C-alpha cells in the first residue's frame, strides 16, 4: 500500500489558485532560474501547451512560470505580480499558446536569452500537487523532478568524463542518490543528471570544471 506524506495530503505551500497550474508552474520556472547561473535574463519566451494553454491564463500559469524564472518561490505573494517585476527589470516577455500536442497536458517551454547573449530552453511538465518533471533542456531529452538537489552537466561524450565527475563527488563525500545520462549521438553532446542526498557545494562545481576535460556547462538545481 502506498504511503502518503503530509505534502500529499495538504499540498505545497503556495500562492493559489492551483497546485498544478500555479505551484508546479513556478517550480518549472525555478529550474530555468537555476540555469541562469547568476546571469540576468534579457528576454523570456513562454509557450503553454495542453491544459496550460487552455486554462492556464485564468489560473495565472503564465505569471507563475515567469515568477519562477525571476527566482520567486511558490509561496511568495509576488507570484501574482511577476509581469510587473519583469517590466521593472527591463525584461522583455512573450507568452503564447503552443500549436503542437504535448505528451503531458500541463506542459510549458521556457526560452531565455541572457544579457550576455547566452540562450537556453527548458521544457517541464506539472504532474500534479505541485510536483514537476523536467523533460528537456536545450533540445536534449532529460528527466528529473527537482525533489533532490540535482547537478546537471553538459559535456562532450567521451570515455572517462562520468567516472571523473562521480570520483570528485565521492572524494568530497557527496552521495549520489540517482543518476541518468542522456546524449544526442555517440561522441557528441551529452548531459548527465545527478541527484544527490545533499546540495553540491560551489567548491565541488569548481573542482569538476577545472579537473574534468569536456565539461561545457554545469549547474545545480
């Protein structure tokens, strides 16, 4: 029999009205915020699919996604005013409904252009009760929920990269809970998603960047 947590019963701490369309949307946006790696967004394009597109505007899904991109948490009253926050920071925002059919009815795609000219995309699904799954980053299929501290590393798919990264984590006493590896093609671009029992310190990230050849970009969620 399934065990239920307090979270399952009372739901997430959030600004309403909907855990799926609001709290989950904020959490998807927060993943994009982490991928900023401290940079400031210049443009944010939000595309809503399925139920998000049909009823999301009434539930404030567009504002919730943007709030997350801006680093606003689900229980922060500023979620409702994220458009004003973006305007005050001179961030250009575009919101549209996607014409394609998504795998999940509560799906959003976030495209961000930073002030330095870096671009990235995140596709996430709000799967109920404020829970999410990130299914794509920069066009590459991934899968993680954000329930654990998560390290995401993009790298060139060559032998030794994965073992070197996990060796650094082990040396610094960071326990790996789950790990998945995705790649676009053999010896091409790849992505490792490592969920850990504790947050990965900035010092560990620096060690990975300096000691492991082939790492193109790395961040934590």
